[in-house]
C-alpha cells in the first residue's frame, strides 16, 4: 500500500511539474469573484500569519499577499513555485517554500489561517494533510479548503471519478463534500461554514488542463455524452454551438480550531 502511495505521489509531482504553464491560465483558478469570497470567508486581515498549501501557480497567494498579511506559500513542485514567484512579483510579505502537504516543516500553532485551494483531490494522504493543517493552525485559527467534489450519490460519484481520472491520471480522488468535512472533523477541527461553488467549464479547457491525449479525449467525450440523459455523473453537461460545457462543482469549507 505504501509503495502504491509513493508511486502515485511521484506521478503527481512529475505531471504537475509539466502543467505549471497550463494551470497559470485556468479559468477556475483565476476567478476573481471566487478569490474575493475566499478572503472574506477566511476572515483574512493584514495582521494574520497565513500558510497557503499547494499554492500552485499562486492565484490565492497573490490575493492573500495583496492584503498585506504575512504569508508562506508552499507547493511540492518547484515548477509551480517558479510560476508563483513570477505572479507575486516584488511582494516582500510572502515567502515561497518547497513542502509536502502531509509533512509540513513548521512548528505547531504557527499560523492564524491555513488555506488550500483546488488541490486535495491530488493528495495521496489527505487525512494526514488535514491533520497537518490542524497541527500548524493556532488555537482559535481557521483552516479553509476549496476543492472540486463528487456527487453525494455513490453511483454518480463513481462515474464522475472514472471520467476525471481518465482526463488526469495524477488525480487520486474527487471526494464528496461530506467526506471532506468528515476529514476536517477527524483532525480535531470544527466545521463552521460549508458552501458549494459551481463553475461552468469548457470541455476543451478542462481537457487541456488535464493533459489527456486525443484517443482518451474521444473516450471521455463519449462517456460524458452518454451520461447526459439523467445526468448520470452529476456534471450537468450541455452542448452549445457545437462546444461542450459542464459544471465543475467545488466546495468551500471553513473549519476552526
């Protein structure tokens, strides 16, 4: 089991290193309305010390840094951190660090706020990562995660995960919102806020971000079209002007220590 986890982690690291350019143009990650909402829900102020885990190309890190708060932004691929460094520019209140979410090199109760945006579905050890978030969060602090989620219906969720795993082999699992909340509670945190954030995604952009080849893309398209009657994968696909779109459901969850 440990060997499988390490193999998946190595795959994720390798593929994410190649995806840094694509992720810097993601419509979901770049959504300014979403970023503003996250800052509000996490109650971020310039007096906070914040840890942003799996920062990727730095969209949330830039939004947090612009508040004037002290920020440490981590990722476990150097290519992503290099993109984040460019995005951050000359901000002097932010430090970038290479770190694994499941093994954080920070002391207990070091941060007022811990954030993690659109990353948990790639974690090979999500429960351990949540425990680390809780550990480094100060008493009375906040942990906020946002991630793509699967349906609470098991059959719909299983089909969705089969489709999304084909599209991006670095994905481990898109969890149900209830499962994410459960992992936060199991780490000793109290869930204080949970809401859905649906994002309409163009199929072509989604495929580009995932890196599927042409043959696999054809298979995925056929699976999604087949799922349209009865919305079997809970993705609400639709075709407009010969282009396919679907709803990429995400959850925003805030927990307190």
